[in-house]
C-alpha cells in the first residue's frame, strides 16, 4: 500500500534529510586519496550519534554498516572497507538517516582527487539524469514520465541506466511501494499524488547496464567492468512541485 504523508510528516522527514545533506557536505570534505571507506562509515556513525539520529541501513536485512560505499565498477551496496581510496577512484556513499522515526535516503558519487575525463563526464551525466527525473515528479504525472526522462537523457549520451535496482517509496519504512524505475514509457504507470514521498536514484554505467552480484550477496557491479555512478534524493510530491528533502544547497551541487 502506498502511504500518503501529511505536511507534518513531510516536515519531519525534511529534518532528517537536512541532516543527511549536511553529512554529505562533510563527507565531500573528507574524501581524498588515502582515506578508507571504513573511516567514512565510522565518521557517519559518529555524526548520527552527535545529532541524536540512527543509521537505518544498519541491521536492515542483516546489512552491517551505516553506509554503502561503492567504488568504480561497483554499482551499489558496496561494503565499507579498510583499503585506502586511490587518486582517480570514484566512490558512491549511500546512507539512510532516521531522525525521531522520520527517514531520509540519499546517495552521492564523489571523486577521489583528480579523476579521468570519462569519470567526470559520468558523474555529470548521472547528476543531470537525477534532475531530469525530479523535474517530472509532479502531481498528475505518471511514474513512466520519471523513468523515461532519465532513460532517454542517459541513453542519448551513450551511457546506460541500471535496470536491476530502483528507487522506492519511503516512510514509515525504508523500502515502500511504489518502485521507481529509472527507465520506462511516458504517460504510463502509476499517477503521482500529493503526499507521496519517493526516492529517485539513477545508477548510470559508462558501458552496458547489466549488473552481477558479488559472492557477499550484496554488492552489485557492472558485468563489463565499466564505471558506475549514482545520485539519489528523497523527494516529496507536493502541489507546489517536487520538494527535495535531502537537498545539499549550492555547496555540493553541479552546474546543470
Ligand atoms: N540507500 C539504499 C537505497 O537506496 C539502501 C540499500 S539497503 C542496504 O535503497 F541495506 F543495503 F543499505
Ligand atoms: Co534509496
């Protein structure tokens, strides 16, 4: 069942989202060659504790960490680890914050030092793809409008959109209906209503869209070894248009 949120519930999720956005801004400052994704995970845990919030991913289906940290050809659900990040890597940090029972979910791809031109282009395209989707997150539009906007934009660049992982409704639990596909047909699918809160979180590969799962049962990576990036916001559907609950402001945004 799709739950519609009241203004008050959305305001509480927005508080969780602002905290998560602030944490992403801090992570942006921390990421450089030599830091480990385990150190970033520990930083996020202590940030949560300091602000009276909890990591929703920790314990979710047995997941052990506050963050997912997916490097280069890893698409999503990478485990934080003790290996240092290298100059030229790209790394996606994904976390779900719970503040007084209200959730917010946001993933961001960061460059480690200077990255290749291809990696930078991938990040730019993926970020823009997220905003193409957000533009369609309007009362009365259909889910296919979101998916189509993302897919047609990404494929026009020669990159591909991952099919095996999707966005989702969020609140009161992390993964709620509906599924938000990042591909699809315009004017098809469920109609968006005021009070829905969803994530849009396109994962884009420089090569083919196919993914495979590591032996750990969690981490997805590209089959062809190509690079993958992801940007994710939590968004409320309102009469006034899409409301970004995890907006980072100017500090960490790209030019569109
Ligand atoms: N933030 C992820 C998402 O977008 C959560 C993955 S579930 C986890 O849905 F347990 F792996 F963290
Ligand atoms: Co999500």
